[in-house]
């Protein structure tokens, strides 16, 4: 969580990969928070952060669907509300 909000872009780059990998192991409250953090990283001002977030986007979406279910892809789902 703290890495994703650091000023240095290298910390935010690291957090993009970590969030995508550990998502299934988090509690539901933590999952909600980390999806929001990942969405912020996808919209970051620094191109390097956005690029790494885009590289991990597939893993993140796969883990969200596994953890939350296919309903996360529906119109009112987590993915469509925050990521798109």
C-alpha cells in the first residue's frame, strides 16, 4: 500500500507487480483497496509506471475474476467501475 503512494516512480513500479501477484491472498477489504491503488497506477502521470501497470494488467484482471467471480466484469462490477 505504501509503495503505491510513494513519490519516487520506482516504488510505484514495484507496487504494480506486487499488487497483481498478491491480490488473491488478500482479505476482501484489502482487495478492494488494492484494486483502487492499481487503477491509480494505471492512470499515473509517469509513463514508466503506466507501462509496468499495463504489463501486469492481465495478471491483475485474472486474479480479480478468480477472487471475486465473473460478476466483477459486469456493468456494476469492480473491474468496469474502477479500471475502465
